[in-house]
C-alpha cells in the first residue's frame, strides 16, 4: 500500500490492521510504500497535519466561479 501526501504540508500517518501497526511522517509530495498492508482486510489509515493546527489548511490565492478545493482518499 502506498500512502501519498499531496496536501502541501507535512503529515503524520498511522496505519494498522489486525496483525500490524505503523506510523510516521510523510513530507510534502512524499510517498511511503508499505507492501505489508497489500491484500490485508480492514486496514485503517489516518492522516493528521504535522503542525500545531488541528485541521488541514488550503490557501486559495485567487477564487472564482467554477473552482473547487479537493482533499481525497484514493484506494486502488
């Protein structure tokens, strides 16, 4: 399983399943490859900004009609 950080800020991640648990940080535009979690069931993943704030923050320098802000979790 690959965890990818495209949020623009460093994140702390936690990942676990019935037999294992790991955690760490992912830098901006970074990737963590955790192949142990491939083909497991009930895998739980969490992401938290690694800053003294409690939520993700996105700055939109110029807003307008038809623009969107998106944060997604993609499981492939």
